[in-house]
C-alpha cells in the first residue's frame, strides 16, 4: 500500500480521476460500455474521491478479481469501500495497459454491500443460522469434518477450492485436503470450464495452458476464434484482437451465435452447437489433401501426422455440411486463409470445451495448429482464454486437483508422492480422488458424506442443479466459505466469512501464465478473513501446526516443491511486474511463449492424435426439438454474487432472457418480451423472450447469471467428457412454449448485449 502523495491536491486529483475515467471509456469494450458509463456516474466517482482528503485514501496496485485476462490497475479506497479504479503505470500492466472493462472499473459495490458476511454463521437447534464467534464456528467445522474423517475415512470428504482466491490460498486448499482431511477429492471450477483444454493440450503438447503471450494476439496475421464470446467474456483481449484486425489481420469466427466479435471478422461461420471436431477436422483435411500444411514442422516437430491424415478423410464436404451446417466454400476459405498466413493464433473458450467430447475438440484444434506450423513463433500459438481470475494458477498450477500436486505433478507417481508426503508430513493415497462433477454423483451412494466448499456457488453453477441441491441438503456436514450467504451456503451447517481480493495480498496467474501481485487496499470487512488464515486456523484445530506469517511465506513453500514455479517469489513478481511460467529457478527470466524449441513431452515433439466423429450426448428430437446453449453477458458475472450487487450493472441487465430466432418464436406463438417456459428432460424454467437472428432457428441461448431462472435446472450432470469430466453445458435438448405469466416490468429494457 502506498499513499497517493504524488498527486497535486484534492482538486487536481479529482480532475485527473475524471479525465482518466473518461479516457478509459474509449478502452472499455466499444459500443456497449460507452453508453453505460454515463458521465453522471463518472462524475459521481470523481466527486466521491474529491470529497475526501487525500491522506484518508489508500491506493494499491492490484490485479482484477473478475476474469482471467489479468488486468492491472490502481484501486482507491477510503477504508470502507472501493472508490475508483485507475490505470497503473503502463509498464506494470502487461496485458491491459490502460484499458479495463466495466467490471474491473466499476464492479466493487459488492465489497461493502450490506449483506456481506461479516461474522461466521452456525445453525441453531431449530435449524436457522445464528451469528457465532470464530472460535465456536471453527470448532464446529473441525468437529463436523473430523467426525466423518474418523468414522468413514478421509475419502468420504471432499473439498471444492476457489479460483477466485489467490495462488497461495489454493495451494493451502490442496494441502489441507490431503494433509488434514486425508482425501484426494479436491477440485475446482476448472472442471466445469477448461479442464478439457488442459487434458487435450497436455496430451498433445505437454502443458495444459495457452502457449502464447497476450501480445501475440496483436502480431498474428490471422486469428481463428471459436466458442469464445470475446467482447463480453474477455473484453480487453477483444479490444486487442480488434485493433489487430483494423491493422489488417484476418479474423475467422466460428460460433453458433453471431456474437459481436463476428462483426469484425473477415469470415463469420455459423455452426451447429456440439459438432466442432467435425468442422475442425474438415479444415485439417482440406489443408493436408491440398498440400497446404507445413511439411518441415510436421517432420521435425511432430509425431502422429499419418494417423491424423487418415482420421480426417471421413469428413468429406457433403458430410460436414450436413452435420454442422457449414458450406464447403467456408471450409475452403478459412483453410486457405490459415494456410496462407505467416502467423496464426487459434483462440477458443467454452464453446469448444463444455461438451461430452470437449477433449477431442481440443485435440482436433491442437492438430490443426501443429500441422500448419503455428506454434512457438511470435504471433503463433494456441490460446484458450481462461475463465475465473485465478483459474490458471489457483485452479490448476497450485494443484487443488484430484490427480495432481502443484505444477501438474502426478499423484500416482511414487517418487513425487514421496516428496509431498515428506514435505507435508502425512500419508497420501496414490489413487485419484473425485472430480467435482463426480463428487455429486458419489454422494448419492454415500461415498462422499461431507463437503468443504470454498468460493464456489455450486447450487447454481453445477450441471443438473436439481440433483446438486438434493445432495447439498442431504450431506452429513457442509461448510461453505464465501463472501455471502449464497444459494450454496443456504444448505451449510457452518458458513465462514472470507474476504475478497481487495482485502488481501497474494498472487493470481492469468490466462497467459503471468503470475501477478494482488495487493490489499482495505482491511477485511467486519470479521471476515482471508481464506489462507481461515485454513491455517482450521488445520491447527485439526491437529496440525501451520504457522505461515504471510502469503509470501506460502509462496516460498510452493516454489520449493513446484519446478514450474521454481523461480517465482513475491519479491520477483513485484520487482519484475509479473513472471510467466515455466520459471525454473531464481535466474530464469520466465517464458513468454511456449514450445519455441521443443514440446513438453517425453520425446520433445507435439504428439498428434486422430479424432473421429463426435456429437452431443443429447441431440434434439421430436419431443425436445431445440439445442439450448448457455453462457455469459458482459455486465454479469456467473451466479451474480458480485455483479448483482452493483446498481449500474443491474439497471443494464436486470433479468434473464432467452434468445430465440424470430421464425422459431413465431412457430411457437411467442413474441418479444413474452415469458417462455423452457423444458428439458431435467426440469423447466421461465424466462422472457428476446427475438434475434443472432442464433439459428434450431438453437436457443440462455445466460447463466440468474438464480430465479437457473439454467442449470435444464442441463445434465451425467453428460460429461470422459477424460476431463467437463459437463456438456453447451448443448441440451429443450422445447419452448408461451408461459402463463406476465413479463416483469423491465423486460422491455433488455437489449441484446454485444450489439452496438
Ligand atoms: N462478463 C463476464 N465475463 C466472464 C465471465 C462471466 O461470467 N461474465 N466468466 C469468466 C469465465 S469463468 C469463463 S470460463 C469465460 C467464458 O468465456 P466464453 O466461453 O467466451 O463465454 P460463454 O458465454 O460461455 O461463451 C461461449 C461462446 O461459445 C459459443 N458456443 C456455444 N455452443 C457452442 C458450440 O457448440 N461450439 C462453438 N464453437 N461455440 C459454441 C457461444 O455462442 C458463445 O459465443 O468468461 C470469463 N469472463
Ligand atoms: N449452464 C452453464 N453453467 C456453467 C457454465 C456455463 O457456461 N453454462 N460455466 C461454468 C464455468 S466456466 C464456471 S467457471 C462456473 C462458475 O461457477 P462458480 O465458480 O460457482 O461461480 P461464481 O458466481 O463466480 O462463484 C464464486 C463464489 O466465490 C465467492 N468469492 C469471491 N471471491 C472470493 C474469495 O476470495 N474467497 C472466497 N472464499 N470466496 C470468494 C463469490 O462470492 C461467489 O459466491 O460456472 C459453470 N457453470
Ligand atoms: S477484462 Fe477481465 S480482468 Fe480485465 S477488467 Fe474486465 S473483468 Fe477484469
Ligand atoms: Mo470458467
């Protein structure tokens, strides 16, 4: 923390704040944001800062706690709330420079909201929550979890770690599960998100992560984007891509919805949800059969080319058009554009991964990038845009995973396991634990009896939440650690108040593997505490002797056990403004771009694998004729715990909606704004209609942000990728009908976000 003493008096500060804020509007996703950030709002913020004496304010440079782009900025606080976010020195913000999106800039009302959890809660005898002291609550947790562990073994417990929390905290969540609880069933939201990317890339190239640095998005001369609503989910990356396109790069967008980034594309191709491996294989087939592939790269740096060549032959133009709806000309033009470019980046997000065959989709993409030689050079590579602010680091690198220790070290490897058993002074089973999606199924058979859920709103975000709710209700013991009494916390025996990223210090690792500092700008609200301190107290109550003085010390332990982070320390991250892994030792500069020389595989090569035909686990039929796909909007974040508490955001997107093609709506007798019943084989919800030809006639789209019409009542928890266990959130068969219900007042205001 530092004082803002470099500023010239309150008036000067206020003026600067306002100018900066206005300047930033240009950099917030164009179109939508400019409308929403009214001058009135900006003035209000400048005023609220100006009204205070500067010495009463604290400022800290930190990393955004919303998405994994990893924007950096200075946050200003008066000790009670966050007053403003302003650009930090440009050289200290490698990803965003002076840009931020609307969430990073204004999304802080949640921090000081009236319903923030400020004390622990325990259930009284009548079953209602009452406030409790930390000592009482922690004793209850130690007893509740301890009893299950002692009676049924540690394997009867599971822990869901939080990719909202820091690396250091996630390292401790993994350690707590194995050392204190004695279970390998520890997982996190990565399972619901990009675990198929991690599995697919690890299998082919070695690292389950983006190979590029963000700047590669600006120097590529071609970008293929699929399953990524970039302007809404990764706005600052979208700004960089759009700039590159303005400078002449080609942009190819394949998506079932004509999302905003498609307007900037050289080619937009509408695909049917769930058939991505088919059109990707078709591109590969065209490139191979027309000798457009990079022969030298294939010969020198890959294995498996012949297998891939044979496997793609079944994807003939006729078949591809029939299955995916993509005309052959569009396959040809995209394939030629990729083959003719010198440097191509392949970017994707959940449209590719959240499927019952997500890992295969990713392998198909990895094959395409490799045969065209687009890896390891400037402007080339693969870029899965990661999701939660710290899912790359906290959700993966730090090892709160059923099969890996930190740094993707396999728990089944005896030597590695011995290293951790010695360091953590405990016995660890070499048998993998349950993935998140499996935990809920295992609980049905009492294989899981107690859960410790940290910073995850599983009651809304899991697939098939009707079942997840039952499980949460029936567990012998549930402890939830969050900022709020979430829908998940409603089922808990004990709720522990954690604090948010503005109230603590540590590191996050963003989507391009950059480890960056998170610096505390205000004290934890009420009695809330950082996750690492809660875990430490609990571990000690459960018979351990943890004595970390701060998160820098935790990172030193990570460094000593994790080769990938072997040179990462708080001191270096501060001094060098971020470090990209792998960073093997104190002298290693970090690695901006992976695979320049070799792949991280035993033979040093990219090992390609043929991928055959795949389709969604549930395809539309007569009873459920439409494909439902689900996802995000710019102004909202996931289950809304943070963004629903921001008034400005709620004015803009007050409620849920379903995107329906006008023809489909007409056939069903539905008009714009009407309430619509949407049914799947799992359940039904009611949402207002938004008619748009952004989706095709066979597809409908519903966002994931609203509890009252929780879309995961419709999804299926058993349709998961066999390798990565990612749920098929992106395809469910549904039917729609007009609902006997009046639309809420504000439905008329709902606009198609992403449209200018
Ligand atoms: N505003 C906002 N930003 C966020 C988040 C948020 O909640 N709000 N969440 C963060 C997180 S955790 C994540 S993981 C990312 C997610 O980022 P995205 O994956 O970009 O977000 P989604 O809205 O799920 O969009 C997926 C895209 O895939 C398309 N799609 C759907 N089905 C298919 C298919 O079968 N094939 C293909 N090719 N495309 C398909 C959709 O039309 C949509 O454009 O966003 C992060 N950023
Ligand atoms: N149908 C459908 N479902 C989906 C998806 C989809 O595309 N479609 N996407 C999936 C994906 S990609 C994801 S990532 C998940 C997201 O699902 P969740 O991770 O469940 O969603 P969030 O609302 O972000 O929940 C994070 C919680 O952490 C709390 N929190 C914030 N900071 C901290 C902290 O520092 N410490 C603690 N202890 N708590 C904190 C917040 O208050 C919030 O309750 O949803 C998945 N579900
Ligand atoms: S793009 Fe992501 S990291 Fe950047 S300000 Fe927006 S939410 Fe935060
Ligand atoms: Mo995610």
